[in-house]
C-alpha cells in the first residue's frame, strides 16, 4: 500500500487553521484530524471522571480507557466521548481551559500520539494542531504554519462571539490569547513552533480564499 499523503497545518488558536484544514481536505478528498478536539476530549474525560487535573498520573489513567470517535456532520464532524455527542461540551470554556492543562503533560501527549496517528488513512490526511509537523507527522509531505497577529485573532474571535449573541470584551480576549500563546510556545514538550521545513504563512491581512489558494498552489507545486 502506498504511504498516505499527509498535510500538516499548525499554528495558534484563531489563525483559521481548522477551517483551512477542512477546506483543503474537501478539495483533495482527504481525511481530517482536528488534534485540538482530541485534547479537548481527553480533558472532558478527566473532568467527567472528576480527577484532580493537577495530578498527571490520575489524568493519564482516566484517558487510557476513553472511548472516542467522530461521525460525519453537516459541515464539521461530530465528536463522541463514551457514546455521547459532546460537540457542545468540548467547545465550552471549562473544557478549553482543562485542555490546555492536560496538553502540557508529557505522558498525555505520548498516550495521544497513536490516537492521532490512527487518523492516517488513504488517500491522505490533513492534520491541524500545534505539533503536527514537528512531532506527530514529522515526515509529512506538506507542512504549513498559519499565523496571524494576536490583535487580528482577538478581533475575529470578538466578531464570532457577537454573531453568536455572546457579549465579549476585546481587551480580555486579547489578553487570553496572549497568555495561551505564551503557554503553548514555551512548554517543554512539543511547543508550538514551525517545523524547520514548514512554510510559514502570516494571514493577518489575507482573506480566507487567498489563504486557501496559496496553500493549494503550494501543494500543486510539490506534485511537479
Ligand atoms: O486548537 P484547540 O484550541 O482546539 O486546542 C485545544 C488545546 O489543546 C489548546 O490548549 C492547545 C492544545 N493542543 C496541543 O497542545 N497540541 C495540539 N496538537 C492541538 C491542541
């Protein structure tokens, strides 16, 4: 069997990498891995089991027997944890904050490596996250690091929340983004840094369509 084709899209939260990954995968007929969702599912499992999040060993034991799968939804796929649709729960603030604690534990990251690599199936995979190109799929054929300034990401998040009817404060959002970026960039295991062979795209001033076009033409150039 030919080795499936892997495209990694890493970058900070709010850079638009999740949407880009789905668009690229749809164009190419590839599978998608939202690795952030895997960390969120692990965090939710730990929260459901009421384990002390500060205790790495207890968190590891809890997630060792978690049962997760994704089902096709109307636009994004639906995550299931232990047989329950948890699409809403994994997006709430409590889970996001637990996920960032859980994701900093080396043993958890190791445990979740095989879970993430199991998404690799023919004809190919578009994997989005923080360490897809550096740690999970270091041999990926195409590596993109999608960045945008913290201010632009805060503005986009603000608009999203307002559109959903949720009140928000742009200065608070910017502050949260900067704290999370710093934690992701400086953690000892799999910090959020571009792989040496990644193409770094700063999309602060780009439309979604031009980012997609740029990435698709980079993929096409690599085929020649
Ligand atoms: O992208 P996201 O916000 O859904 O990610 C949730 C958390 O998981 C966030 O704290 C970053 C972390 N994460 C990670 O450490 N490594 C990944 N490959 C993906 C996400």
